[in-house]
């Protein structure tokens, strides 16, 4: 089962992502409320996620900085970046994001993006 780590400061989005992804057969292994929280939790995970869903605008540490730090720990980590700020799209992708979702997005777009990355994971294995 594909393991997903959700990083978003919006509790309602955390719940929505969790619900949709669980119903689609994915396992949510952790949820973080900001970048600092995400780094701390990521380091403690015995089993790393197959995929991280990362918000950009969060208090304490933003998604770009968090993504860079996680990729320094594990350059193969797959991260889907989500943001309403279109100016960060190219930067996120150039820094190593595996995908980018423009907020607001339809849940179908999330599932398609996740499924495309899951296909990549199977090819890499």
C-alpha cells in the first residue's frame, strides 16, 4: 500500500485529503501542520512515505524550504507541491517537486497526480 505524508496547515484540507486518499486505497502515515513539524516528524518515521503532499504557505517554515530540507535527507523522496501562488510553481519543480497542483484543485486532479507518481514508483522499483 502506498504511504502518504500530508503537510498542510489547514485542518479541513488535511481531513479532506485524508478522506479522499484513504478511500482511494492509500495509507496516510503522518500529518504535519507546518514545515518545522514536517521535518521533525519525517526524521522520526521508521518507514518513510512513498509520497508527500506539501502545501506552500504555512507558518514557521514554508513548503519550499521544507521540501529542500527533506530532499537533502532523501533525494528520491516524491513530493507533490500544492499552492495557490503560481509564482512558486517553476521554483518548486526546479527544486525537485515531482508534481504541482494549483490550488484550488479538484480532488480528481489530486488522485490523477498521485496515481502518476505511483506509476513512476513502480517503474523505479
